[in-house]
C-alpha cells in the first residue's frame, strides 16, 4: 500500500475590480462596464449592498449580471433566471479549495 498525502489548497482572489480592470479582463469598453454597473445598481435586491463599493465592483456580481442582464431586463424571461449564487460563480472562476493527492 502506497502512502499518499492530501494537500488542501485554498485559492484566493481579489473580489473587487476597477472599471479599467473589468474592461481589460472581459475585453469590453468602459462604456459597457458602466452600463453593467448601472444594471447591478438597479438589481441591488439581487446582488446586495456590497456589489458596488467606492473602490470597485464585485467580480462575481459583474459576471452574473453580464450573463443574465438581457433576461433580467425582460419581465417574462426574468422568472427563469436562477438565483444569484456567488459561491457558484467563484467556483467557476477557480476560487475556493482544491484537494491534491501526492504519492
């Protein structure tokens, strides 16, 4: 029987991005970033009061709104948009814990 060692890695990230960082990361214009931020602000009930702060925009809220903004603006389609789950978005971005097995 081989000895194995489990290593649990915690992967951290910076959850708030500036407008410039968002534009560069997603390959969009600053105007697009501004429009998304206005939409996030209108959706405060969905994203919470900390989605937008003075130094930046929460990355997970931005990603979720970028994906669903058209459906959120449509009263019929809005009913089919899943609840906002920042942990699910974070996992999709590669943040969280990862277990590695060493032999």
